[in-house]
C-alpha cells in the first residue's frame, strides 16, 4: 500500500489538570473533559491576566481514533505531532508508546504494537509545560503556552517504507553541492526500511519535477533488504539549465521519492527542492547565486492575540505574507522552530531563513541539558533540512544575559559557568556543522563583553548581535559605533544584526517623542536611524527587526502589560505606520503611505495647529492635499520619506497623498479628527498627566492631551514626569497607557476654564512597592479639601488604578488642585474634567 496521511485535529477531549492515569479508559469519565480541536493551548488568556503567573503543569488530551482493520497485519501505523509544549507522553490503549521532550519540534511514534484488534483506538497524551531545568528554554521573555498546539497526523504505511524513525523527519535528505547557471547537482540521501518477515528486493526512485509538475529527471536503484533491515541509498542527479531559487523568483522544483516492490509502488513521499548557492563574506556581506544581497529581515514569534500559540496554517501563512509584503527577503524564526507552514511559506514566497533552538538567556550546565539541546538541534535540522529558504541555523540567544541564579545581570561573574557555556556553545555549533555542512552556523549575542572574553564570538560562522542602543539606554549612534569597533577588531568575522527595535502602542502619539514613551513616533525615529546605519555599512551582512508582531511577554509592564510592543504590527496583526517605513525602503511594488494613521484622533486646545506630516513612499515624487487644498509636491528624500508642514483645524481633516509610477496613479488618504478641548463652548478636558504623549482611548473615541507645565490653559506646577518602572505591572484593566506615566511630587494642577458646574475625575495609581503610610497626601480643589489623607496602598494596593470623581463649582474661571504631602511624594496619572449642564 502507498502511505496515507491525515490530520486528526478534531474532537479531542481535554482535561485541564494533572490527574494521573488519564490514559486509562476505566478511570476517567469523559463528561468531565472539555471538547477541543487542536491546535490548542490552555494558556491563550492566563499569561495576560492580573495574576503573577500562568498555568504551567500537566494537562491531558484524549481521543478515540479510527484505524481501519483492513490489511492491518501488513500495515504500520504512526502518530506524528508537529508540536506539543513541552513534554508529551503518548499512550495508545493505555500503553505508553513514547515520550518527547521539547515544545517546538515534531516527533513521530510507531503505535502499531499498541493497537487493539478493533477499529477504535484510545489515544491519550499527557502534556506538561512545567519548568524543567534540563529542557530549553529555561528563562524567556515570551509565554510558554502549554498544549498540543500544532497539527496531529495519523500516518499509515506498508511494511516497506521510508525511515519513520529519524528525529521526526521524513527520512530523505536533499543537498545541492554544486549549483550554477549551467547545471545543478542534486544529491538525495535516503533510508528505506523492510519490516516484513521476508527479504525484499525493492526499487527506490528519485524523480525531480519542475514547478509545472513536469518530470525533469529521475534516478533509480534496487536494494536488497533483509527482514527488519534498514538501508541507505544515495542518488545523484544533474539538472541542466536550472531555474534558480531566490527571493525575487522563488522557483521550486520537487523531489518525489518512491519505493516499489515488483513494480508496485509501496511508499511515496515528496520534498521541496530549490536550486541556489550562497555565501557570507566578512567585508561585503551576503551573496545569493553570485549576486550581492543585503539581508533585509525581521523576527517572528508565533503567538497571536486570543489564540496564544495555537494558530491555524492559514494564520501562519498570512503572517509570512505580511512579512513578504513589507519587502523583506529574510526572516529569523525566533526563538524556536515554528510550524511547518512557516518554512513552506518561506520557500514559496521567497524569504531566506534563519531557524534556531530556544537556548535563551541562560542554560543549565549539565550533560542532560546539553544532550536535550543537541537532540533538539538534530530534530530541527533533519525536519527542515530540505527547505531551500534556510541558510543559517542558530544555537543560542543572549546566553549570558542572565546569571545562573535566574536573574538578569550586567556582567557574568562566575568563570566556571562562562567557560562551561563556551564549551557547550562549541559542541552545539559542531553538532550543526556535522548535521548540515552546507548551511552557516550562528548565535545571537547581546552587547556585553562576556562573549568575547570566553571566545564565544568566534564560535559561529556568523556572529549575530542584538542591539537596543537608544531604547534600553544610550543613543542611536552608539549602535553603528559599536559595530564599527567589532568589525575593526575582527575583520574576518561575518556580522549580522539579529535584533534591533523599540516598542510602540498605536494609542500613544507625540510630536516630541522620547525614549521609552511607547509612541509610534519614537519607534519610527529609532527604526529610521538603524535602517540608515545598517545600509551605510557594507560589512553588516543583514539585519532582522525585533519584532514583526507584538507578542506575549509575561511579567513585564509597559503601556500594555505582559506584551512586548516592538512589533511592526499589533498582536492581532494590524500593521503600524512603521511597517510602511520598511515597505517604502525595501519593496519594489509602488506604494505610498501617510504615516499618520495611528494618530488619526488628536486632542488640541486651539482651533488650528501645525503638524509635520510624514509620508513613506518608493515613488520619486509625492503631492499632498489637505482638505482639498494642495499643500505641495516634493521629491522623496533619503529613507524614502517626505515631510510636509500642514495646518490642521479642529474637527475632521482629510489628507490625500498622490504619486505615480510608470503612469499609474498611487494614492493614500487619511482622515484626522482633531478634538478641541478646553473650549468656551465645550470646556471638557482629558489629560494624560505626566506624559509627553497623547493617549487615544479607542473604547470611547476620546483623545487625551499630553501634559505640560502650566501653559496658560492647563498644566502642572512642580513635579516630575515619570514612567512606570516596567517591572511593575499595572492591574487597572482600563486606560492602561494613562497609568504607564505619572507625575510625581506635584504641588498643584491648574486649569483655566469658564465658570459653572463640573465633574472632575482624578486617576491615581501606586507605582512603587510601598507600605501603607509611606505615601499619603491631601487633595484640595479651589481651597476645599476633597480628599483627606489619600493612601493608595491602603485603598487599593500596589499598581491598581484608582479613580476619584467629584462634582465641583468653578467661580473664578480657574480650577486649582493642590496636592499636599503628609508623607512621601504626591502623585497623579490622569485628569478628566467634564462640564455639567
Ligand atoms: C532581546 C531578546 C528578545 C527580547 C528583546 C526585547 O534581546 O533576544 O527575546 O524580546 O531583546 O524586546 O527586549
């Protein structure tokens, strides 16, 4: 028989607890189990709630599967799991058929011997995502979603078949040692297995098809297989005048591997084949098919809002399309192997790829950890070996960021640990080179000196750096300077920038952006500078933005708690304005984008205000119209960016940018709503106290003003604009960005307004881990004490938003809110003033 493969994703029963014996039919009532389909994770929501941790432990999945009884004696039955996080124990009819460690690689178990004689078989899987010191990753900045979160396959073969017992791979490996424009040499190495009780004389064929599915060449050999024997074969095939694979033209051949017995096909599998050659040069960067190509890339985490890690293939594919459409020619699949659909899409769309195993932040210096990591590397490489998109394998990421006491440190201080890590790094790098000498090895380092001190920088063929100068500290220019020093110091080392990025929240915007304010404007400034610095340096072979999508980062605060906000697109995949900076610079498809879409609702206190409007475009010239009037035409400058100064008025404004490419008109429009506050007619005000940024509340469609020292209309007297320490996670539930900034030590807040009755709401939050009594203050409005001895810790606790609302009367066209400290510093995070009629 020829093999059959089918997914068995539907109708699983799931038990979200760690009771033992879930595999046993008699001991577990099915009613108490929840019905789920896989891909599934039990952590789609809990890493993001107010509780400190999320559920990491044991859960069970089980399902009755049907296995036909026809010719059962001459069949082999397998379960293939694309990914289960992180330890899976698989039982069939109560019999343990295998254990797999590691949450990101596939595995295959032969279940033939555990089958009963009926069609119905009970499959039960115990899944455990608890911390395990011997399995990477140990410490990470992303959620470790537990579950069977990728497809599950039931595979049936005959007794003679390609090897199913080779690190979850298909058992056939293709290399292309010589590729040129005249011919390509293709080598197919495979293993066939005979599980019959008699010896078999079989024929193994490798057939190459072109992209139109037309046969190009075939080679066959005969193999004599003893009962129970495995045998390897090697086919060498020449393809004349090959169509080369590249990001611009991702031409894919395929290789069919066929086993026949007496002319009858008994097993068949297919693999992709792309013909290309590549190299990295220390001074000049990356070359593909003999041509220089700067690698322009991004990183991708696999999770998504509401889904955790359990995405459908269509969702994975769409992510890859978004990356391709941004103009990338490269993807770093970080920090772990991802769904098979990702590399399939990389092959088909034309994205060169780096894939890595999740050794992140630190490791356990123990042979068991090393063995598990090597095993994971082999699984990754063998499972993804045949993808032409892969050019680099990675073994580690920022392995010296944390000390061995599981906390971030600025400098490693234990030489026993650092030397052992260096030793392990060499062994893992050697494993990659043994497994796949045709690709390059790499590891990603942060900007500490530890790597160089123990020689880790020199271990991989490509030294990769994660750089955040101008975000976590320092200035943008520090990046280029630091790289120049590295290149001067080691002119023979290939350098790649594996990460650079800054966070943003599309609801925060400012015309005076600052480091760490999470405005889109700051993120764009950061990326513009890095892009320029990378392009200016030929020795930088390429780069990957951190990150393509916002992703989970449990236990870290920001304007969106538990999220890493450095995405080019939001967690639910809406491209931010910054996405189009890269598209304008990298994509050949004519485009222009008015980079003001994330600030489409603004607060102003006058009837008019002048703004710099930014447009990213790869067209030569752009004309801008505002409210039907032509503002001007400009040639697009460096970085494919053009700016116009435009006066916007209160209420709705309409901007249109127009350009042309080869006679085709390309345009983009945006409506900007300017909400006037503090007006004589409508004196309502919403102020994001302590922040340089405006906050747009998309729930109520209200833009909150940026703060200011008293400016004649509103503002503070005394106090310091402060950002919440990101270790402190706000638990307010509403208006998160408001509490991310605060004004500390203020004396008073003043607003000029017209007389009448108002409702005043003050937003407070205790931003430090203080005790009751440490911070206590009175609040006095126009001479009247409205809050006596406010103690935020006592009232709500650490990091809870508190709203205090009062009705007040204004008689002298002024509201003066005084903050009088009784102990510690006063604080305020937001202010709302609404006129009552
Ligand atoms: C890094 C890490 C990555 C983090 C990133 C960040 O260097 O490799 O896992 O998410 O920094 O945003 O801090």
